[in-house]
């Protein structure tokens, strides 16, 4: 029987690359997406055609607690047991410190911290012993973020959450780790003005942004190598070394 992986935000960017990598290793996939139905369907069709695995997609809003109920209900009704959970979906806010509102701050915290915590609380019983949870952290949870205070602080919280959850999930034989990507060539980054992009590349030892498939390899490693526990793996191409 094929192993089952569940990925939030699994139809675009890093999430899509992780989904493709796990599909290549024979995992069936359950993927959530935010709002782009067409992209979600296209991703599912592409992965099925390339790897011959089962791919299900459904919409989940990480700013809405009702999505936790919907996901839990979907898994429970179909009696789905999971081997890998990748908590990848998240939000940012690029308003300045002076302009950011309390509501915006709370929205980013809910999406990036509260939603994955309480989703995991609900579905932990559906993760098989020996299974793996991988969070998407960020280099900006380690290095100070020049643009989004809320994003940097919430991703630092995700790193702390990863380490603390080991105490709670290791008795269930569920490992918890995180990947902290640097600047990755996703749609999110490709809209950056050329001068800002060049400035970032000038700080990276490799002189370029990472490819999504390069970052996805770290997720696959954390899922399949059973010696990783409570680790935050940075994949940045050597940011700040240059």
C-alpha cells in the first residue's frame, strides 16, 4: 500500500515541489490550496501524469478555523491515515511597522502559527507511528526581516514550535522537523523588482535564488531519514556568506 502525504499549500511554489518529490518516491497525496482552483487542478493532473500516484486537492483557508474542522472531517470520513504531514501554507504582511494594524498582525499569527498548531492537534491521531511532520519555517525567522515584522516573528515561532512539539509527539513515534528556506524562485519572489533581486543575490554565496526542487529535497530527507528530530534545516544557498 502506498504511503500517504498531506501537504497544506501543496499546489504552488515550494509546496508543489515537495508534492512532486514525494510523488516521485511513491507517496499518494492530499493537497490543500488557498483560492486558485485552476492551478490546483493543473498541479494534480501534472503530478498524476508524471508519477501515477493518487492526488486529491481541496480548498482550505488558513485564516479560518473552520478549515481545521473541514480537513479533520475529510480525513476521518475517509479513514485516511497519514505517513507524512507538511505544514507549508502561510501568509505575510508587507506593510511597514508604522502602518501595520493589530488585525493584520493577528491574521498572520493565525495563519502561520495558530492554524498549524490546532490542525496538528486534531489530526495527530491520524498520523501513523513512525510518521513525520515537517513545518515550513524561513530564513527570515533566523535573520531579521527588513520588510515584514509579522512574518519574521511568526516564522521564528514556527522554529520554536518545531522543537517544543518533539516533547509531545515523540511518545507517539511521530518526528517533527522544519525547513527554513531562504530566497526561492517561486511566483512569490519572481515579482520582485530587478534591483532588489540583485541586492539579495549579492548576499548569497551561490549568487542566485534556490530552485523549488532543491528546497523540496530537504523536506523529503527529513521525512525519510528517521534520525532527524527537532531540526531546523536552512536551505539558502549561503545567505550572508558573501
